[in-house]
């Protein structure tokens, strides 16, 4: 049987790493592609986050009822554990 997404151990490590980089794990879909890019010497985490209502904080849906997302980046102040194999993105 194949597993979709990260294992529980990987999920917990990803959540700890995101938190250490001031990214709320609750804002990142479980199946978000994560990568690290570098611009002008600054490393950034590239990821997808849920789009939330500014007043309520609820996740917004698109016209078909799926959660809306957007691609964002955040400074990478703590490197991920190497065993997570977070890929290097375009620089």
C-alpha cells in the first residue's frame, strides 16, 4: 500500500522546521511542495499556503468548493534536517 504525503515522523519534523522559520504549519496544506531558493544571498522557503479570510481566519474556497491556496515564500532562518530531502528550488 502506498502512502500519500509525508510519514507522521516527517510531518512532525516539517511542522517543527516551519515553526522555527516563523511559518504556521496550519497554514500549509499537507501536500504542499516545499523547496528552498536563494536570492541575493538570502535563502527562502518556497511553499503553498491556504488563503484565509482577513476577519475570520477561515480558509476561503474557490468556485468549486476547494480550498484556495497561493504560492508564497518566507526567509529560511533555520535549515531543514537533511533527511527530509527538501529540494533546492530555482535561484
